[in-house]
C-alpha cells in the first residue's frame, strides 16, 4: 500500500518578509566570491551590484537585491547562483550585512523597489 499524504518538505517561518503591500519579485543572480573558504550566503543577505558584478554587501558597495534562500558554496567556488528578491517589503532587522546599512543604502534599495520597515 502506498502512502498518499507523505511529507515532502518542512517550512520554517521567519520574519524577513514584512507584508505584501508591495509586489514581491525575484530572479537568480550570479554572485562573485572572494574564494579560498567555504561558507554560505544566508537568506536575507544584502547583495551589491557594482560594475555589473554581484557580490556580498560591503560598506562601500551599492546594495541591489536580497538573498531569498540560504546558498552554500565551497572553497573552490568563485561564483554561485543565488535566488534573490528584487522587490518587496522586508524587515530591516532581519537583513544580514557585515556593516550597517546607511540611509543612502536604504534609499538606493527603495528606488529599486525594495522597501525596508
């Protein structure tokens, strides 16, 4: 006998998405890594776009998108594809960044359709 209602996956709720007031949209982006060490880009990580290259947010970068899923990488990876939010309303307190977002960073994200609450 086969089981018809078998658990396929589990979802862990988080507080990254604030509400659905603004449309939530996304795309896959290719993030360039420093290389040399394994790790992961966490859900909620702010990703910069500078000179046509996506990278993990740094203090001097231009924030562009927010990682939609945690994506692991190895020490040999120089680039990985990360699903990312390109618009929507998100909680500022749930974003992952190495340095604090400035008011200019928040305004840049707002201009792109990412609203932080």
